[in-house]
C-alpha cells in the first residue's frame, strides 16, 4: 500500500513537470515515421482510383491551391489569378474573377481558403493587402478587410484564420514569438495573435517560396529547419508528425553549413534527406515527398498499421497490374480530401503513355474500362489536367 | 546643270507617283475600309489619320508577301489569321485578342487561326487568360517572316497563292473599325 501511494505521489509530481506534459501530448497525437534507405517499390498499395476529367469549358493555366468543399472542387488558377469551381464530377460551374484595384476587387490573388462556417471563399490579395470574401451562396463578393502585414498564404479552420508571414522584414523586434504565423478570428475582428517561441515547437517557419499550409484531416504547417509537421488547432500548435530518416545524422550540421554559405546547393546538404513537400493526411494514411541525392522520393504511410506501404524515387507509374484494376497511370498525390488522395495528371504525363505504342497496347489488353481508356486517348496539350482520387490499402499483402 | 537637277527631280516624282499609285489601287479595299472612320466625329480625325498612315504603310509592306505558313490539317482556301508574338507589347496582344473575341461571330471558328510566336508556357497562359477555344499554332522557333513585326496583325492567308491579303494592324480604341474590318473579311471571303 505504501509502495502504491508513493508511486501515485511520484506520478502526480511528475506530471506537473512541463516535460511530462509534452511527452504525454506527443504520445497521444504524434506520428513518428521512420524512413529507411531502402525503397519499397510496389504498386499494389493502391486500392482504387477515380479519374475525373475536368470540363474543357474552362481552360486552366496552372493549378495552384486546390480545396474541396460541399462536393465542389475549388482550384486556384495561378496563371490567370482566378478561382475556378468544378463539381466533383468535373463539370465547370463558375469562376471567381474580379481583377482590379477597386473595392471588392483583387489584383494579385496570392492564396485562398474557405470558411466552412458560412461557405465564404476568402481571397488574399497581396497587392492591396486585403482579404476579400466571396459568398458561394450568393455568388458575389460580399466584404473585404484591409490587413497591415504582408503574408504569403492564408488558411481557415472552423474558428480561426491563420496567416503565414514568412517575410522577416515584417517582423517586430521581439524574439519571443513566431512572427511567421499569425492568427485572428475568421471575421478579422479581434487582435492578431502570435505563437510563443519554445522548445516544444521549435522553429516552425516554412519556406517563403512555398504555400505554407497543408490541408487534410486538419490544418498543418511544415517546419522549415527540420522534418516535423505541425498541426494547428485554435490558438495552439503541436507536432503532428515526426519524420525520421535513416542515416540522416548529418542533417542539422549540413543545414547550418548551407545557411552559412547561403545556399542549399551543397554536396553535404544534398546527401541528406530534407525538403519535405506535398504533405497530405487522411484518416488512415499520410503521404509526402522529400529530396535526397537530387532525387525526389515519395512516401505513403499507413497510420493504422504503422508501416510504410510505398517509398520510391519514381513517383509516376504504370504497370499491367494497375491497368488490370483500371488504373492506367499513377502519379504521386499533391492534394487530399477527407478520405482520398488527389493528384493532378497533366498532359505531359499522359503524353508519355498515349504516344507509347507498347504501353497503349498493354492498356488495350488489360483495361476493362474501355470508356476511361477512350477518354484518356482524347487528351491533348489543350486539355485540362485530370484529377485522380486515390484510395490506398491500409496494409500490404 | 539646273535643268538636269529639275529633270531628275521630276522623274523621281513621277516614278514615285506611279509606284505609290499602283500600290494604292492594289489596296483600295483597305482604304475604303479606313474611310469609314473618317465619316465619324471631326475631332478624332487628326489622330485617326496619323495612325492610319502608319497602318496603311504597314499593310502595303506585308500584303501579298509569301509566308512560310505552318502545315494545317484540312486547310480551307482562305484562313483568317491573327499573328501575335512574344516581341509585341502585351497590351497590344491582349487588345488584338479581345478584338477577335468580340467580333468572332462574324468569322466561322473553323476558318480562324492564331499564329503565336510564343513558348509553351506563355501560350498556355494566353489560352487560359482569354479562354481561347479556337485553333492556335505555335510558330516558336520557326522562321515565319512576320515575326519581327512589333504589332499584332490580322490577315487572310490564301492557300492557292500562298500569300497574305488584307493585312490589318489594329489600332487601339478603334473597335468600330475592327468591327467593319471583320465584316468586310466575312463578306469577301466567307459568304
């Protein structure tokens, strides 16, 4: 009994300590993914794929941010600075376009997000430093808010609006906050808030050249100087995913060396696994890409089985095995819905297949979905990219 | 000596009159077209007149020239073309494309072709920005001999003679004239 009570007292005291709180949190919500040096090249991890051919009524220049809301697909056309809305079957619905320098107009659409509480599309105009709301119900611009900082991306959860502010010229002099991330209420009414600098979250600044936020089951932010993914929830930020690469002990020192030299283009840095991108998370899986030895590797991790089901340098694949299951081509995903991974197949990927007689013959032999095959053959350089919704297996056989 | 100078001067004058007269009659259709504008408000006449001189000269230079026209499947006898290039100012290109888009009903889509001296990316941007659904051929890397031209231009390509006709270098803010030009093209070639 004495022993039991002393263990209980020790437990209580122990949990008041910050370190313990941190560990408990890490255990409850953090995924640790260990990436080996060896590749797992097996196309058998794909359970199913659905190919959506986007309507040719609207020709997309270059797909940027893509969000899914109410069975519709919202695509930022980076070339033309418009947001184009398609149904989940690929039918063109409308485009959001109001370029200008006047009220309720935008000049440089930098990023957009969707406030799911009211169905408003929030557009950030980096030129006029304002956020404009477009009502998807009324299909018109409804309001705008000026902001006094210069973020490069914005994202929204049910109760918070986040700005990713990587340009250090905007930072105040205090060093106790991460000024690269700012949060406000979605209405932009309250004071902007910062996140405290602390050991727990380290330096989560992302690369200014990237979009900053990743969507999935939640909202995520990538660490710039490390291989951790952070999860944003209300006013808190926590490590969601730790990615540990085998034989990557030199990473931090190589990174410091690269920072000192002012370039990541060093032999030491290139040998390390780094530069995680396209992080996507669904209920059962996590996928991302990273760079090592000038190669781009893609990883698919099963959360349920805690195992890597795909890890390969080649991120575009076609094989008789896939064809038999009516998956003519696989391209690594760069977007995600709640339950599917999404990749955008551009013409140059399809071109390699439809102009290769051998592959085309194999497709004719193996594919049973002749309608899909026929549609694939009609794709040309003027066509919009094809959206492919993948579902992955939770376990490899 | 003075007589010799006068005689030479008169000869040059006569020669140039004959030459330009010949060119004028050849291009009288275009002159007819431009006259439409002259009937409009008098305060605009001066500006229009100055612009027209440039336009007419350009048209004279480029009309009836043989061009290395790209191979087109099922080419009609006359193809109405818009030539645009990366060397041209983007405002002029945008204006020319908008002229086409606003007058496109006059010309069947199958008879219209955009020759674009653009690289792949720039071409994709152009198509996406204006949502162009007509036939576009990239002349990037080819020696099409109107490529040095600093302004976008419309013209008819005659398959039989392999020469250009009815050149027009559209003037900014002259939408009425462009409309008339499209109608003229339709009446002459596509009805």
